[in-house]
């Protein structure tokens, strides 16, 4: 069965507005509303708000436990929980509902069953690039605004579930765009506190980005900043000098500023170490 998604001008205007707004948990909620409306655009009630069954846990989530274990060989990486406790406080219920909706949207169409059709029989067509961009926006907003809330509320099961789904979304949805895939993985690993993997995927995202692309220098600055934050000043200097050598002339002034800042932060760090030594 084919499902056609239709992004009209209103959808696209709303997406641009969300993308350029100051991001917050409220922008996440608006993004979920937008993707919900898009899923209902083809004449079928496919959006999360229209699904009475929501997510069939055993059918759509649990089978991916083995897939997660195949992709991540690390005991620290979470596994999909077999069940989630019933939440009672208003804040936990709200966070739980946001996680459920985000999971539904991020794994769609695997999260939906129509009549006698299995999810493996459903094929998406139409404005799929727009749908992927919306998923990417939700990925970033969930990482930045929901993961911290789940940690604060000590909602272990929802945290483990959404981390696994985010990881799978980056692998599967963006298999054809390795630069963006690596960037999303860097965001996720940063939130997990895996600093080495964070920098590795951030660097990969930069290496896979052409100097002709609009976000080339942005990704370079992000990786350089990660090295500075880790106080890897020599690596940061080496990266900045190579960047100057290999970049287009129009980027030279900004890269020179990066190099100057590198020396500034390195000297500042040495002064701090010297003061501590004196004490």
C-alpha cells in the first residue's frame, strides 16, 4: 500500500518559521503538530493524534532490541526497555506523551498499521525530503530539550527508549546523507557524554561536507570548538591551520580569527595552570 505525503506551502512556511525561531520545548511541540498534519495530508488519518492504538509496543519497538545490540558494542549504551511504568505526576505524564509521539513520528511508517496491511507493506511517496527534514528537526529538539527533562525527572525507561530510537533514526533515515548522519550522531553522543565519539562524528560530518556547501565553515567551527572545549589546543591549532590551507579564499578571514582565538585560549589555559601551580 502506498502512502503519499503532501507538503503544501503552509507546511513549508511553518517549517521555515520553526527552523529560524529560537528553539525551545515549545518549538518541539509545534514541530510535532506540523509533522502530525503532514502525516494526515494524504487523506488517511496517520498522524499520532488520529491513531487510537498509538504504538503497538511489542510489534513495533521490541523487535529492534537485537538491531541495537548489533550496532553498538558497548555495555553503556541503553537497550530498548521491555515496558515503561505508568507515570502519575503531571510533568512525567507530559514528558512520557512527548516521547511517545516523537517515537511514533521518528520510526513512521513502522509505527503504523492500516487494516490488513503490515507496516512492511506500506511504502511512502510524495514529499519525502520534507518529511526527513522534519524528522531531523524533531531529532535535534528532542536531544536538546527532552533528554535533559527526562534526566531531571529520572525517567530511565523513556530515556533509554528515545536514545535507541534517535540512534536508529540517524542510521536508517540518513543512510544516504553521511554528513548529516554523522552530525546527528555527534549530537546524540554529546548528550550521552561520550566526548570521544562526539568529536569523532563531528569531525566526520565536516570531512564529508564540501567547501562549496553553505554549512562547511559552520561544521569546521563546531569541530574546532569541541577540540578547544576538550583543551586539545595542539589538535585544534593543527586543524585550523590545515583548514586555512585547504579552504576557499572567501573563508580566510574567519579562519584566521579561529587561529587567533586558538592562541588566546591556549595562553589563557596556561595562565590558569600556572596560578594553580603557585597555589
